[in-house]
C-alpha cells in the first residue's frame, strides 16, 4: 500500500511530523480493528506420473479455440 500526502512547502517540519504521527496512529487503530484468524495449515501432496506419449497441440491450434 502506498499513501501519498500533498504537503505545502511552507509548512513547518514540526507540523509535518505531527501530521505523519497522527496518520500512523489512525492507521494503527484501523489495523487493530481487523479481526485476525489463525490460518489452518494445508498439506500439499505432489505425485510424479510418468507419461510415455504426450500429444500437445501446436500453438496455432491453441489460439484457434
């Protein structure tokens, strides 16, 4: 995520830092409201199957579909 803030050049550095701090606090408060759930682990099984004769159509035939 990217947040772009337009800040006038004549704004004092202290005010810029204050605005950034306020934004950080607001974003953290919103993030804290997001419910988190424990993700269940998934098992992935892979099998290697040997194929003697594999007939693949040409690219032209694939694009004709």
